[in-house]
């Protein structure tokens, strides 16, 4: 940024912080160095106006709480001030250990938006007198939002509570379908990112996998357009919609086979024919049926019947594949 | 300059005077540069700019004053810039969500400290943290495994473990030299030198069983360097043989899930997708096709399809389902 402009913005912040009165634009123009002087011409007025509008927008964008109002009823136009209590970061004291935790936490972010925010949060905490040692390292490399292109626009729309539209392609659909959503938030769940929100076309709460979003989601309409449910727990919404109800499945596995199933199964002891009876719990019965199918003759489903039938159906299709080949 | 650049410099300029005010004994320029993540030259240029700023009037007693003693710098007049600006929503989210994520990590020795830091940061963030946080991270972890692996890393010792390889449905036994832990989108991986494979490998912790810290030092050889995970944790071999599949609609998730090439829509099966997957591991391909339960047709190699079908027929016999016509 041009040094002149940075200097002007810093001076503007100091000037507005140092007064309890609202200061009019004209007065700011006369006091704060760097603004186009008033030479009575319309051109100079215009130039000042443009400059001042841009400065206000930039300060607000940075989070500077710029207030507008009038000090007394006799004032003929609005002025500006910055209330110190709203501007300043409240007192915060962290012990060495706590500061180390913050330092580590801030390294979690990968997306430009939140990594940048983490860096500026760090700067502010240091300016509040906290010593955060950047050399302290744990042999942990946490990554949170790596490489998910839809993350930033979805996050930003949820933060600002703006309506979001995007093209979404379910793997079993031929083409992407335009969705209109009130975004509540983004969640990492079992290693995948999801957007949680209210689908306006389907009039229902929905969970979307970010990797299935085609192109860049676009926020539309004003900020603060909706309120997410007050008792919202993003993770449990995803767990409910993606996860579903729990089912118990009993299978027989030949001894020494089905290593992967045994890692998470409860053993029910041997069956008459020497196979091992295993009980499995799943929230995704059809995915389990797929998995059981892949074990072929090593694993036979005892029940429930619908899972047994689902596996037989899959095996029948696979067997037929050999016929046509 | 870009909007982000503008904001970065302004954030620094507004923070620099409070930073120095909070350290009345002064700060070495190199330390300030490190703390702000910029060069010393940049800090110097920021200070020179701040020197020109101050209270309206802008006389000698109104301007920010900074003094140098050797290479140490301290502020002697702050013009009322004593505290940094509040946290923005993004900053509060970055902090609060990351701390909450750390709290979810099992076996974290610093748990209490993280929890206290979270409470203090939330209080200081005020409004910015009070709203429903638009990001949540749920971490998968096996407490015991993670605790043992962390201990090995801290003591720099080798590990003995059993690793489940889903593609072959095998439990393998390995001795590894741990290098680092990675947490990628809520999943833990151990990066280590595998003595059996003589290479750097990523081990997903939820597939690790019976891990034991050995009484010998971790000694990854010099050629063991961290591989970048910027392209994802799963990387196919470029020169591996091609497996050509036609995916039915219900099997098209494969194209989402694995790196595939030569993707093209096809009419048979209806709404299908032809893809090429590269793998040297035919057992893996066999499993994948079987998992798809008929939602994938194998075009190449032909023996892959025949093998899957033969295995399915054998399985059907165990279910007492009559063999398909023409099957002997």
C-alpha cells in the first residue's frame, strides 16, 4: 500500500480514537493530513469524497468499529468516531503453556483466508503483550482445510449469513444441479468436508459434500439474511444425515480370513461348521453389504435378511458379469 | 497493492505501537521482525511511517515517538495507541476452531492449557466468538495408538506395529522409524521410514494395531525426507498398469474417490462413466470391482472380470443359491 495512504489511515484512526465527539467529514478533511484540500472546487470535493469513502470502507473491512452519529441535536450532519472500548482488544493474559497452545492451534489452517486470519490474530495477541514462541514445535503437522476449493466461499457465506448458490453433482446423477442454500457452516467429519444448511428449493435441512460442488459457490443477497438454529451443532447434523441409524449384522467368516472385519467385530464364538461368528455394527448397511460382497466365499451373512439378500443380489450381478465377458 | 496486502500492513501498523508499549524495556528489531513475520527492513519502514503519525495538531509532542538504543527499539509516546484492535470474526474463528480441534486430540499432554487458552481467547474475542461458529472439525482417533506414537516421536524411538492393508485385507508387521504425525482434515497419519519397504510411508492411525515403542532409537536414513501432501495423501503410480472400468450411475463415486484418467460418459451402462485407474495392485482392483457389486464392468484386463465373477459364483454356492446358467 502506498505509504501516504497508510499514514493517512493510521492518523484517521488515532484522531477518531482520541475524541468522544463525532467529527464531521469536513472537519476530518481539515485536520487529518493527506486528504485533498478544500480549494472550493467541485473536483477537489469529489476527490475527497471518493478517498474518504474508500478509507471508511477499508477500516470497517479490517474490523475498526467506525461509528456514525451526531454529538448534539444542533449538529446539521453526521460525524464519525471510534469508541475506544469497542476498538480495543480486551485484556488477555496467557501463561507460557497457554500461549504455546495458541501458537500450535494457529498453525492448523491452510486456506488463504483462515491462515491469513490466524497470522493477524497472532500479531494482535503479541501486540497485547503475549509472547508466543514460534520456534516451539511439536512433531505434529495438522492440516485442516487443504485443497478444498469450495471451502472459502462456503465458509465466508456461512460467516456472513448470506444465501449461497452452487452446482452440486451427486455421483449418481448425470449433471450438476443448481442448489440454493442458507449456509450454516462447514464441518470436517471422518476426513471429509461438508456444508450444512437449509436447502431453499427442497425446503429441508441438507448436508453437502464439498468435493461434489462443481465450480465456485456464489453468495447472493444481503448479509444477515437468516439465522441458523440457536442450538445448532454442526457435527451432529452431519453425523445424523451422513451416518444414519445403527444396524447389527451377524456374519460367518472362515478362520484366518476377513482380517478387516475382525478388527472391528465382536466375536460370537465358533459356528457348527468351524467358521467364526462375528457381529458388526454399522450406520451404513448398504456400504457394509458392498464390503461383505468383496469378501466372496470367505464371509457369509447370517442376518438380518435384508443384508443377506443385498449381498446375494450383488454376488449374482458379479457372477453374471463373467457370463457376458 | 492487493486488498489483502493493504489489510496486512494496516493490521501490523496498528499493532506495532501497542506491541512496543507492552514491552517497555524495548525489543530487538530482529525479534520484532520475527514476531510480525516480516523482515527487519520492513519493521524499520513501518516505524518510520508511524513516526509521522499522531494526534491532531501533529506537533512534536503529538507524534508517535520511538527511540532506538543500539538495535533495541522502544516507544516513548504512543498517541493513545495502547491496545491492539479487537479480533475480527475470521480471526476469532481461526483461533477458537483450531483450539477446539486441539482439545479433541486424544493424548494431548497440554489439554488443560488448551482448554484454559480457549476460555480466555473466547472471552477476549467477545462478540466475534459468541455467534454460532461456522466451522467445526470432528477428529477420528484411536486414543491408545496416538498416545504410543506420540511417545515414540517425543523419545525419538522406533516403533513396532501391525498395519492393516485394506486393499489386500492383510495385517502386516513392520518396524518403522517415526518422522512426524500428520492430521489431515480430521484424520491422523504417521509418516515414518518403513524398514521393510525401505521407504517413507504414511500410516493411517485407524489402521494401526498393537503398536509398541521399541528400545532402540528412531533412525530414519538420510534419504528419508517428508513427502509433500499437497497433492493429497493417495498417489497412484504413473506407470502402473491401467484398469479400465465402466461405472454404472451408482458406481460413479469411484471417480470422486480415486485419481482416475480418461474419464468419458458412456451409454452402456446407461448414464455410465468410463474411467481408467492406474494400479500395480490387481488384488486391490479385484476388491474394488467386487465392492461395486455389479456397478462396474471391467473392460481391461479381461482376466480381472473373469476372476471376480468366478469368486462370486463360489460365494453364491455357500449361500445355497443355484449357480447361474451355463456355470457347469
